[in-house]
C-alpha cells in the first residue's frame, strides 16, 4: 500500500482553513445567514470572473498528487477547458444546482 507523504506546511494550511471554517460556522449560527444547500450559483459561474491564488489550492493539489490523480486532472483540464470550477458537480436534472466534489479542499474563495 502506498504510504502517504506528510507535509507540515500543508497541515498548517489545513489547520488555518479549519479555523476559518469554525469562524464561518459561528457567524452562520449567530446570524442565521448561510448558503442554500445544493445551490451551486457561486461554483457555476464563468471562471474568468473569479480570482483565486495558487496557494489556496495547495491542499487540493497535494491530495491529488498523493493519490496519483494530478496528471488525470491536468489531462482533463487540457482537453476540456471547462469554464466553471472543475470541482463543481451539477445535478443531472438541474445543472445550476449541485455540489463541490472536494469540499474539504476547496479554496479560500469558496469558503
């Protein structure tokens, strides 16, 4: 079985994201403002209107690399050139609705 590589910097970043998620949870509990489940409006927009840093997606890239899926995604991106987030999975019946396929590794922009 493949031994997963541990990286303190990635762990530090993931812990930072957990802190952000906890703050967001506290905010939503206090204000009752939250995303609508299955909405997908933020994900299903033209990516040219969204700015995100490479740094935000290090945890995703690291996990893809660990699981030998990085080349597969790179090939998919090269061949398909999607105009929306590659993590978004639309509902078959309503493509505007959907979900993030890797919610824990989503970027800061998505939090």
